[in-house]
C-alpha cells in the first residue's frame, strides 16, 4: 500500500491543471482494442468464474459509510451503445474535458464512482489477466483540458468518497478558504484496486454539456486496466449526478471475443419517457420493486430486488427465506449487477438448484472431469451440441416479474472439454442453512442478463424485466 501511495503522489506532480474557462443524445458503449482470447475455452471460462466469485466477495464485504448530496442534471433522453468485452464485461464511452476526450469505461451498476485512467503516467500492474495490452489503454489528460479542477478538501463532494467527517482530515490549520485537495482515494474491486485524485470536470454528451461533474483521476491501478462508469445508487454515481429518473439497457450476448455488435444504454431525466428503440420489447414489461437500501456502505449503492422462488421445469425449489430477503444491514436478498459476469449464489441457494437440475437431467452423463478442471459446479457430457435438451430455469421476483432463462444464459458449451456447464457459480464448501448470509445472497450477473430488456425506473423505484432479443 505504501508503494501505491508513493507512486501515486509522484505521478500527481505531473498533472497540469488549467484555469477555468431538450435534446435526444446518442452515446456509444465501445470496446477497447481487440484482445487476445485464451487458447482453451474452459481455461478462459474458469478465469471468468474465479473473477465472478472474487467480485462477489468484494460486493458482499462491508466498508465504512459514505454520504452526500446531488449535482447537475441533463435534459431530454440519451442513447448510448453497449459493447460486450472478451473478459465478461460491457463498456460505454464517455467524453470528459474541454475539448472533450472520449474514454471507454466499464459499465457497472454495482459501484458509484466514475473514474478514468488518468495522465500519461497511468500504470496498471498485473493486468495481463484481461488480455489487454497496457500500452493500448486510453487515458484522460488533465493538462489538455481547460475545465479540469481538483476537488478541495472542504468541498462537500469530497464527502461522497470519505464521509461527512472528511473535513477533519483537512487539518486544524485549514480554514474556510482551505486550498488542500480532497484526500487520495484507494478503491478495491475484488482482487483489483485503483488510486487517484477527485476532479471536477465537464462531461460532454452529444447535444449537451454537464459541468462540474465529479470524476476520479486514477494514476495507478492493480488488475483494473479500465475505468468505471458507476451506475450505482450512491451520490457520486452517474444517474445521481445527472438526476436521472430512468435508464435501461438490453445486453447483447458476449462470446468473450470483443465482437462489433452493440446495444443501447438509454438515459432519461425526470418527466421524460424513454424513447422507442429497437432494443425495447413490444410486449408489456414486468416490474419488480427495488428494495429499500440499507445505510451500510457499500450496500447503500446496490439495486436490491426480491427473488421469491426458482423453478426448474415444473418443480419449485425449496429455498431458505432468510437468504431471499435482506435484513436492515443488507445481509441476504438479491442484487442486480452489470459488473459481475456470472451470477453468484450462496451455497444454500446454489445447492438446491444444482440438485434439482441434476434430478431432471438424467439423459446426459455428469462430466466430473470437466467440473474438476474448470471449477464449474455442474457439467454434462453432450455429444450432439446442436440438439441439446435441459429443463427450463426461471427466476421469479416480487410483483410477478420473472426471468425465463434462455439455455445460453445458464449453460455454456466448453468445446475443449466436450461438456455443457452451468454458468451460475458459488463458493466451494458446504452450505450452512442455520446461519444467515453476509451481504447479498445472490448477485444477478450480466451473463444471465443477456437478451433481456432491463429498465431501472428510479422515479417509481422499480426494475422492469422482459425477455427480448437484443441487437
């Protein structure tokens, strides 16, 4: 940690900060330069599995509280393209600065800070896992922007990262005209992390400009090569800073190959209707209420929804109630997260699901070797990959919303292993039904969200779901 801070403060000295100087908008969720795929499909899938579990551990951990207020809004409706990334995420391009510099960022509904790789001295350590060439990472250059400002220690927005008592870190000698910068942030993302300075910058959308946008300028990252577009529920998130009341998306299937296809991320301010696009389903969207968030950080950033039951075929799975409903501390329940690849379940939910899938899949032989090699909890040897038959899997949510999973959303064919494997994951070890979960018991990842229209109706505090072919 000491090395991180030393390198960070050394790099910050090279920042050159310059003095200040009702439309429909289309933005693009763009892929970064083409990455190299793994030679073994199962090995690559296994890495995605481990990454999803590590991400789940991070989302389930407790950290100190964060609080603050809001910022400037946008007008009209904004459309932006979403691209699937080879390592299991989705990216959106945002433009910061004057003149604007476009930066591809990971679209993440499970966190709130928007941050960019920053300055020519941006360093990413141990980032080879993502197959991204560090020399190809696009960085934001503050010295080229006339609108860059460092957030001060006394600025209320500094409290978005460090809490309302951040002023105590400014020093007793620092009065009302304190010029000291907001402290350096260090954020953890599963096994990855990033560190940098808080900036006030201009966010440039097609047709509108949002001034005084709070964004992180990261100088050093570990296992986190790309920046984050934070769409969580905390004050620093893009929806809160822009005062959005609704956003929606329809994720194109990712083949872990950085394909050129994309879909739209649609943003709408209060009072605006989301305009019709090819991504919107023509039939009725089903809604489930968004749960009331706990005050504990980071659980206050998540989108909680209530899973009521899971059916496999026509069979209802018996699930422990305490894992389905979160308590006041945020332990238990389900969150939806675009930054997690594969859906994570606590063993008390995962084991009954696997048991029922196995009971209804007697026409294929269990692929124990494939499970041992890949780490997936359930695999089957299947000779004819074009004509497979597995029981239907449905997630049912409060308010009668449901997700009838396409086969490709919960099973994946590992060609090197000759097996179909369940793409829902859990920790190793036995379930302990008598003890409750720590943090969310289920994290609905983006792999299971593919080919679903998903609408975050923030104004009415509900989540819309509809099976839909995304384009």
